[in-house]
């Protein structure tokens, strides 16, 4: 149980860091100043960020925690992605 808590915390921290990189990447590339024109590029960058997050979480979970990924962790990650996408879609 303790490793799940550590894993969820580390996954959330990694997700927040990658979301900041994604946001500032879009901002510095000029994609954020006219979001309707660059909507496709912004969401492609978001999907790539999620893919990188999934790979890093998988490596982290296998190498450090040496456990199989449980369905609770997959559901929590999916909810994290969905809530974040919904927030950025409605507030950007």
C-alpha cells in the first residue's frame, strides 16, 4: 500500500512538471497567442506529453517499485489526464 501512495505522488509530480513544460513550450513557440489557429498543434503536443508521461511512469514503476501496474493506478492516471484536458480545453 505504501508503494502505491509513493507512486501516485511521484506520478502526479511528474505529470505537473510535464504539463508546465507543455504549457511553456506552447507559449514560447507562439501557439498560445491565437489558440483557434493552432488548436491542432496544441493538442498534438498534449498527446505527445501524455505519451512521454506514460513511458516515464512505466519505467519508474518497473525499475524503482518493481511491481505490476494495478488497475487503480491506471484509472487514476486516466482521470488525471481527462480532468487536465477538460480544464485546458475550457479555460484556454
